[in-house]
């Protein structure tokens, strides 16, 4: 398996694309191991990386995000131990940290030596990392689906449906204390569909109530809320944030104030 990862990036001169592809292969490896462990009986794949694997979102992603859907069978430490063992049997060095002290359980997988092998680092101690986050108290109301994924490897995931994934994205745009260009790029991607994807309003309202208090935000006014948020942001900073993760770096030109404002107009 390590040979497959190395072959995937052989001959790629762009260091950013090489790093993104290498990380994405490790993400696929982790997702397949979770599938084999039947972890998707207990949790659903969510977030930007889910869009990448499920909908071919044209940007790379860093973290793997999940929401708990059934406490029965939730055994994250067993799953992580299996992932670490399988990575090591496949020729990778692997370190792992786990934290379950917060509502969002988190794990960090580190692969030392790999970046040096592909010419992206000089020290063998520099690691390529994949973070896993599992929300153990997600807001209610999500729609679920199951999909066969064929990106680098083949596996099946349980995930939020597209409308529920969008609700999560709108919530992130409103709730993050620090704006991320990747979130705004994903919003443009959603709204460029014809017809545009609409968020699951029940899930969005529950998420907003959970983080901001009851009815501080009205989910059915999400476009207005986002326009208000956009008015306070430096769009050039947003475009710069997303550039390193785009399949086509020139797509950063999509993130202009004019484009975002037009996308957020009421239909």
C-alpha cells in the first residue's frame, strides 16, 4: 500500500499538489479501514472531505469529520488501533494521539518519514498528519445515505445527504470564530448547482440553536445571515486561504465579493 501512495505522487513537480494527493490517499486508507471495522454503523461521514470523496468537490481537504448516529458499537479506540496497525503493516511509520475529553472526540495520525521520501521535507521527523474529529452530540435532523466510494480505494460510507451536508457548511460559515476561504468556496460550489442545493433547515436550526442559543438565528434566513457575515470579511484573505487546496489554483478567482453576493441573492 505504501508503494501505491508513492507511485501516486511520482513525477508530480508541484509540491502542493503532491502533498494534497498524498494526504488524500491516507484519508482513503483510513476510511476503508473504518468501513472494514463497521464503524459506519455508528457514525456518519460529514464535512468538506465528505464532499470531496462523495461529490468530487474540486478542492482537497485536511481533516476527516464524523457525526455519531448510534452510540451502540461506538469503539473509536479499537478502530484507531486497527488503522495504526494496518498502516504499519503496509510499510508506513505511524504515531497516534487520542482525546475524548471534549464533546468532539479527536484523533491525530502522524506519518513520519513519508514527506522526506517524496521530497517534501529534509527531516525524517517531519510528519504528514490526518486529524479525525467525531461529534458525539450532533444536532438532530440530518438525513443519512450510504454510498460506494471509489477514490484511490473502494469502500462504503454512511454519510449525511447533500442537503444535510450543506446545512453543516452554512452552520460552519456562521459559527466559526475565524473565517475560512475553504468554507466560502464550498458554498459557491453548492449554489452553482442547478437547481442550487438548499440546506436541511431543520438540521440547520438545531445546529444554530445548539451553538448560539434558541432562535438567535433563523435558519430560513440563512442567506441574509451569510450576507451580513460576508460584509465584514476580507475576501482577498478568503481567496488566499483556499488557493493551496484547489485542484485548479486559478479557481480562487471565483471568490470575489461580487460572486459571493450574487450567489447569496434570494432566489
